[in-house]
C-alpha cells in the first residue's frame, strides 16, 4: 500500500520526541477592513530588519518616530507604512547575578524617552538555525507591533511564543507586522530564557523559592511577559482583557504549560497551539548532573551563579536536555492531566500541525537506503515494526527519507495534537483543529537539504504565513500571500471573538462535533476545506 506522495503528508514518531524541536523555530501575515491585507502591504522577510529595510514611500505616519508612554516610561519606536514597531522593551529585570535561576522580577523604569528601534539580544544559546548564538544573560526584552494609525477601539492582542526545543530561539526573527498592518491586532513577541538558563532546578533553587525545585524559569518569564502586557498593552491600543497566546513547536508546548498553570490564570483569554501536543513533560530536572560537571554542589547556589555563561552554554547542545518539569505550584500536573481533572484554563483553543511535519528535519538523511530505513524501524519498534512498515513502507514517497519523516511526524505531532484536542474538548473547552497543507510552502530542511528537494508542508513552514519567520529565506509568492492573508484573518478573528471566522464562508466547526479538521491550502490544491479522514491519513490508531 503506497502512501500517495502528496509531497507532504505528515510524519513523526512518539518515542523520538526528545529529538523533535531543535531544527525548527522550533528548530524550527496582513488584513484589511474585511481581514485581508493587499500583497503590496505585506512585509517581505527583509521588512523586519529595521536597519536595512528602505520600505515603500513613507506615509504620513512614517514621517515621524512613533512614541508611546507606558508604566516604565516613554518609548520611541519605528514607523512603517502600515504598522509601527517598538523593539527591545525590557519586561523583566536582567536575570543576572542573584537573579540567575530565579523567578523574573519586574523591569525598572527610566527617565526621558527610551529608543525602541533596536531588538534586544538573543538569550544565551549555542549557534543554531535561528541564531548565531549568544552569551548575553540580560535578554528579557519583547517586541510590540501595532497598526500605524490608531484604531477607534481597543484591539485584540496576540502574544507569540517562539519555538526552538526549549533550548534555542529568539523573537527577533519573527514579526507581527502583517497582523498589525490593517489595524486588526496588536502583536507582542517576547524573549525568554532557554536551555539550562531557562530550565534548571536543584536543591539550591528549591531552598530559595517554592518554584525552584522544578526550575521552569523560561515558562515563568512568559508569565511575566503576560503580566507586562496586562499592565501596558492599552498604551499601544491593545485590549488587556482580550489576550491570545500563540506558540509553535516548543512554543506550542509552552502554550500547553500555561493552559495548565495556576500561576497563569487570568493572564490570557484564548490559546493557539501550532505543531505541538500537550503531553510528555518531565517529572524531574536534569540540572544536578550539570552542577556536578561544573564542580558545584547542587545546593550551592553561590557557586552555580558564578559558573561562566560560556561554560553553561557549552555544556549542553542539541535537543532533549531542557524543558518544563511538572510537580510545582507553577505546573502541578501535566496539561493532559489538568484537562482530565477540569483544571485547565477555561479558554477556547485552536490546535493543529503541518501535513509533513518531520520531513524537513529528516532530510539530512537524503538519500536514505531502503534497507537502512527498514532496519532502523525494526530496531526502534521491535515486534511492532512489521505493522508500522506496512503503514509506512520504504517506497511510500520519492525516497525512504519521506517515509521516516511521515512516520515521525505522525507519532510526534499529528496524533498527539488529536489526543490533546480530545482532552481539551472533553474538559468542556471549545477546540478547533487545523492542518497546514500548502505543498509549495518554503521549507526548512537546513543547509544539507538539496535545494530542489520538495519537502512539502514541513515543520515551521506555516510561520512565514503568520509571523514573518525569516529563517526560511524564500519569500512567499502571490498565491502563498493570499493564503497567508486568509490565515491571518482567521487567527485574528479567533483572537477577537474566541470563534474563528474563515473567509469565503468556509465553515470550521468545533472538533468534537464531527471530528472535522480545517485544511489550509491554496486554491490550486483545492482551497480551504474541512476533512474527516485526518486521523486515518496519519495512522493515529498506531500512535494513541
């Protein structure tokens, strides 16, 4: 049985979830009065480089630097033809010295007007596809994108949480220009601690703080950013009582965390989870073994806080060494358990995946020998391998690499997303499920991927359509921009009202009603449509 090479079905694998998030931005849009921005208004990837982008001819709004006054002081931002940006705003005190491995504290104010034309630094991380690397611990800044002209009423706010396997990532390769360009929304994109700076709990941190045993500092940073939004976003034209958190890959996992965190209660009102399920959080921190490597007792915080930042960053690279831990007041139980007990946040949720999630990350294996593929699956799954190989034969696509990518995408993304959707719906939450299926989307495989290899709708490929993701260098063409306009209009309608309104009167029912999934694709591929065979296509009976 061949799986027709739709040049992007989906494909992941449950037991390799630790390998999942590094290659993507998780390494890993615009509208008008009716929710759609014309292609001429849309930003190219370069439009977010404020130093280099000449932009279109200045509008009256662009002839001056926009200013705004928040609780901390006055800000001078960057004017654009359709949106303004305020970059590098501190939302928490620098997490250095005694604040390393400590819950974030509010940022200090300033006198005069602060220049908000330059993004803040990346948080400490090794070089990766989204960052050249950083050793700068003073990194808790955020970027705000607003319409160029004030709206007549407060706008919905979207807070985007980047991916990167909880080990990498930066807000500075994303933009909210397109969502803000027509006055549809205010977009906030924060940095937060990642890697061993973001997830590190020892006896020392436990003795110092009630949240210290788990050490979910990066997740607490996100909550501090949301508190900053509650206190300040009205000054930018945003509605502090209408905040949607959006995250992709590890950022989607972060959204799951916040849905289950009592400490995040009331900080947001809707949630969008892109390319992630809500299960699989650790029960204990990996920090003690690193403390020993650095010559410190795990109870000796003074020693740990003196470890050079370069040593910390160099100690752990790749995937699987960092991530949130359950068991403390910030995350008493994992999100699926919270859903089962009814304690998950009472907000509507959109959750979805890309059709070919893990084809891009597996493309370094291309070409993959068929026997090598079958041997790897057999070694991984033992007695279950025969059934898996029947569903994912080596010749299902142009190369066995595609079969491996589809297998792993289904196991790690597509089917966990359905499990999460069911859990949230069973808890009484309104849930909408989508699949991004643009087979022509600019893909993220890496420098090792042959440029003519069609990866389909792989991991992170939806991000240029929504958040101006610049790590994928190929810009959207006119047809893709039209789909991006539709996606942005849909996301913003959900942020505004809690119910997604799809342009062209396409119905998107709640998932529990008929297990319908909205397929996001261009007109040439059939246009937007709902399907009921998502679970069969992705073989979810194997992965539940």
